[in-house]
C-alpha cells in the first residue's frame, strides 16, 4: 500500500491510496520508502509489468470527517472519487488506486477513441 497527498500552491487537493499485490511489488522500487521520481506504473514497467489497460469508476459525494481533515476543507464541500484498477498484459490487476479529489479544483477530461 502506498498513500500520497497532492498539493497545489501548498494546499491539499487530493489524496490517493494505491494497493499493489505483494507478489507484484516484490523486488521493485515500489517497495522503497522513497521511490525514485515517476509514478508506480513506471516502477512496474521497469520490473517488466507493462500495463494493458485501466478501468476507472468515478463518482461524487460528501467527504468523510477524516477526508475533510486531510484535505483541509470545510463542511459542504463535495469530493470526486476515482477508483482505478490497472491491468497488465496478462489481465492481472497490478494496482487498485482509491483517489479522493476536492471537486471544485479538478476537471476530469478524457479522450476516448471511437474506432
């Protein structure tokens, strides 16, 4: 498990917790206390785990008291939740990432091929 808090201009804007199977993470830089620059997917690719696709589930809701505290937001401020599952070439889930974003500071944009 790896948890992160993202800041913009010194203020929290989102928190994310990634869950990676131990067998997938073992022997990779993902297990380091301070991994090298780049994201988890780069570390997995270095270990030979190329991603095939990701699935995302997006919703909106009011934050929990703990989320309000960590994100430093007041009552009545909604959040966007994004649950991402990343799959490797063998269709094995190699990461599940649970992200909570302050709604009014994010725009989610997707470019979806139509072929």
